[in-house]
C-alpha cells in the first residue's frame, strides 16, 4: 500500500508542478523551467527545492534536445505565451505499470495516459 500511495503522491505533485509552471509563465510573463535530475532522483520547479523520487518508483523523461542539461538533468520549459518546449515524463511502478504525462509544445497543456 505504501508504494501505491507514493506513486499517487508523486504523480499528483509532478502534474501540479507542471501546471503551476505553465500558469506562472503566463501570469508573470516569464519562462519557467520544470526539471528532473535523473542521477539524483529529484524533480521540481527551477528556483524551488527539488523533491525526491521514492526508491520504489522510476522516472523517465523525453524532452527536446535543447532541454538536456549537465549532470543528468532534463527539463521542460514553459513560455510566457502559454506554450512549452514539450515532452513527456513517465512515472513507473516496480510492477512496470505507470503513467505517461505529456506536455504539448504548442499549448503547454498537460495530459496523462496509462503506460501499456
């Protein structure tokens, strides 16, 4: 049960961070970056404390080549226009099931779908 709770909590937090980044970018007219540090197993909005990925979970990301940074960091950049650099984030449970979060590059909208 603990793993299931960690999975749901991590998924909710990532979705909330992505949506907050889009909202902040549009509201404040600035670029906002959501980052994942694959090596350190952390994630969050640039400029805020990063949160840990629970050990029972795996996070993978597919992002634009321009959004790959040093030391295993990748990101999705949200623009003042409401768009984003786009990409997807997979949150995977130990069983192999999980969820893919997609960020549309044109609208910056966040959607989710189960991994098959």
